[in-house]
C-alpha cells in the first residue's frame, strides 16, 4: 500500500493581483545544494485511521509553526513519483516566514559512518509566485498549484 501524506498550502494575493504560495525547502544533506524540485508544500505522512485534514494541520504546525486561520480549498489527491499519495488543502492566509519552528529528524550521515546527525525537516520557507513555485516544487505537486490557480480563476499574473 502506498504511503499517504497530507499537507496545507498557504496562499495569498500579492499587490499586483498575482497569487503567492508558501513553500518549504526540504532539509537534510540530500537537498542541501538543490533548489529546483527541492521545495514542497508542508506535508507529512499519516496513518489510514487519521483524518487527512487533521494530519495536514499537524504537519504544518510541526514543520512551519501554528497554521493561521483562513478560508480553505480542497485540492484533492495527487500521486508522487515514488507512489506516495498526497492530499492537500489550500488556505488563504499570510505568515511571516523569517522564523519557522520546524521539526527535526535523525539520519546516519555520512552513510555508513556510524554518526547520527539531526537535520531540520524544512530548512527554510518562502513565498513564491505560482510561476516560480512550478519550477521549485517536486514535479508531481505542480498539479496542486494548477488546481489552486484553476479554483481562483487564473489570478496568477505571469510573474517570474
């Protein structure tokens, strides 16, 4: 059975009428020197018995900090390349990303060294236009951005 994740994608309307989304750069040594396709909406795995929306809020809180209130849009589920299913919601809200209270994970690094190091799940976060976000996120998550834009009626002003 495929792993299941749930996530919350914050979005806001920019001054020029475009849409910006909040993305997190994946932490750890595998992603340290990567930018393109190394960003994601804040998300995490959940058990089948857990309500996916509750998991999305929990994961956002663990990776970024408390989720601000705002109206939501169900974005549905996508399947990532490795088979993981990601169910997401978009929430219109603003958030200061200069300080994120991200969770941490342990990993033996370098491999087979016997040393266990601690890394942030998300090492930084930023607001991006939908155009920028499409270049940065894990490829399968572009579909979630497309669904958000379609729901909002194509409000993204082609910004780079």
